[in-house]
C-alpha cells in the first residue's frame, strides 16, 4: 500500500523556539539543495506525523485528533505539500513561511529517518521566527586533526612552525560527536593539514557515516592507494577534491617541494578515483611558477584522460606564515 511520508531529503531540526526544515544534501542535483527555513509549528507537527511509515488514513486521523481538527480540515491543510513541484509560501500574522518542493512524497517503502521525531518536541512555550542565529547550536562542526602536510607549498597559508604535538584523544573526539548528536548538529567536516595523515582517519570517517552526519567534500594532496579509495567507497563517500597545481615535475619541485615518486602517485590517485566512480574535483592554485600554457595543459591532460568532473583554478596570495613574496602571474 502506498504511503505519504516526509521526504527523507529533509530534516526537521528543533531550535528551542522554532523548527527548521533543512535539506540533508542527499541528492545535490535536486532543486532544494542547501535549503533551510523556519516552519510554523503546525507545519512542523504535521510533517513529523508523516515520519511514522503509517498509511495515509491513519496519519490523517492522528493529526486530526492531535490538532482537534476534522479530517477534511487536515486534508485541506496538507494537500499543498503533497508532491508539490514548486516551493510553497504560507503567510501567517504577517510572517511568510517558505516550504520547499516535494515535502511530502508518495512511496510504497518504509523510510529510515535521520532521527525519530517526537511530536511534542515541536511545541514551544515561546515562538521566535525572526532571529537569524541558531539558539541551540550551529548546524556544522569542523574537526582539524593535524596541520601535517605531504607537500611544502610556496603559497601555504598554514602556520607550520607550530606543530600539533598532542593530538586530541580519539575517545574525547567520540564524546564531542555524542554531544553534537544530542544538539542535533547535522554536518561534521574534517579538514587539515592532511586528513589522510591522521592515524585514525579510517575509523573517524566510519564513525561520521555511522552516526549519519553529513560529511563535506574532503580535499587532499596525499596520493591515496587503491585500497584506501575502495574503503572510502565502502563508506558511501564518492566525492573528493585533489589539489594539483602542475604536472610538470620541475614546476612541482619548485612550487610544492615533491619528488618523482609523488608525481607519479598523485596521477595514479586521480586515475583510480575516476575508475572507481568518484566525483573528482581538481583544485589548482595559480602562481607565477605555474601560469604557463604548458603547465595548464599538463593538468588539463590528466583531467581529460581520466574524466575528471570539475576543475577550480584560484590565484595564489601572500601568506602570513611564509617569506613575503609575490605570486602574481603577470
């Protein structure tokens, strides 16, 4: 039997005095990618009822009882949100509430949601629909495990003189993640330094995925092995950014201070990622050292040969932590 359910792309997040509806970025090509907006409490309550994987008539009856409404009134209330192809705008007491497309969808399957919703959680003693900042906690957390690198880039913006000598204990990190879940935080990013030089990177990424956190795209200059790539794919990670400024070896020696082994392995990494079906983005920092047509063509050849999906090129800027110099390309 078909059911009407809350679209699992969306997440209801309580925030002490209001509820947000947020796109969980499950499918980044949908029209509501990155969406978040405040809901009126009635809409939040109604949408939460549609996370129980029950048949339509049962859900409508429960909503009607909870809100002290008739079946007809409830059906009229929810009809604009069932398979709605466009965003819906509802005004109440001079406040405009924006609700994204396809909020309630038809399905024959049970849906597993990010969390179990308690209807009572969407009722607040006081409502605040205008404050911009979150009351309870931000949505995003970023963990920087180290400032270790496998390159020594001329344009590096990091303070490499101060090494991280005492890493945050992994057990403490797990407790922080517990707290983040309790606060309904959604995204857990990992940045470097280099993520893949962190000794616990495998179990860290698995923990993030097991807890159903969103993981932002990782960026690295580390040549990762085919075994590592397959492990990432087994976790459901299928996109990554690889930083390559040039593939002319003499330029790489000058700009990022690497040897011939690195030169070979970073190209193999990109090839293996593409062969395993990853969405690969190449990131290039353009400086006076690698601004020639030959340099650009060297990276472009790899992109074309491997079928890389996107390429970002940004200018290099002076760093606080490097000897003062110009990276101007002209």
